[in-house]
């Protein structure tokens, strides 16, 4: 019997929310996050990796999600700017002064480590493996992101 962590359908059901949250944290767009999530699970089905454990499967999916989100910004059509169509309604945005809004305002290199550390519960060592950076780099980015968040949230505090 094949382990559940090697079944693409079970992995999709189990980890789709985590993949989506990471993609949204990186892209800031529901549509782009959905595209990234679809690409991640398409790559899972095509490559058929064999995982040692559920944690290995989740780390693989999140690393692919991070890479796919980065790839999205390299596409040529992303570099073109066009005026917004007046008939399109904007998606519901996070409330002013919220932590989510502050995290989304961070530079991209800080958003993913913050998301993985606080929202997904990964350790610094695990994040380093997922984003392919050293532990020192991850610690530095977390520290700088916390400082930026502290400043942003203080500026939004009416008291």
C-alpha cells in the first residue's frame, strides 16, 4: 500500500490551504495565488516525487510554491502596465492597520520567511531549506521584517 504522503490527491487535499497562503503572501493577489497553487499541484502530478514523510511532502510543496510565485514575477506580461478597467471590481482588501496588510506591504524577500515562520510554524532551519538560503540569511530577514512590521504597525496606531 502506498503511503498517504505519496498520494497526490491526499496531498492536495491536505496542503492546498498552506500552498495557497504562501502563494498569496508572495503575490498579494487571489488570482495569482490560485494560479501558483494550480501549477504546484500540476508539477506534483507530473514529477511524481517520492516522499519520506508528510513533513518532506509539505516542505517540497511549499518550496515549489515559493519558486512558482517567484517565476510568476519573471513573466514578460507581468512587466507591462495597463490602466485598470473601470468595470472590474477590486477584491476585498485587508483592513487598514491590520497585520496582514503590514505583512503584504513588506518587500518580497521578507514576506515568505515571515509567512513560513509565523503562519506555517516552520523553524529557521526548515525555512532555510525551503527557500534555499542559509540559516543566517533567514534569521536576518526575520529580524529585519519584524523591525519593519513594528514600525509600520506603530505608524498605523492612532494612540
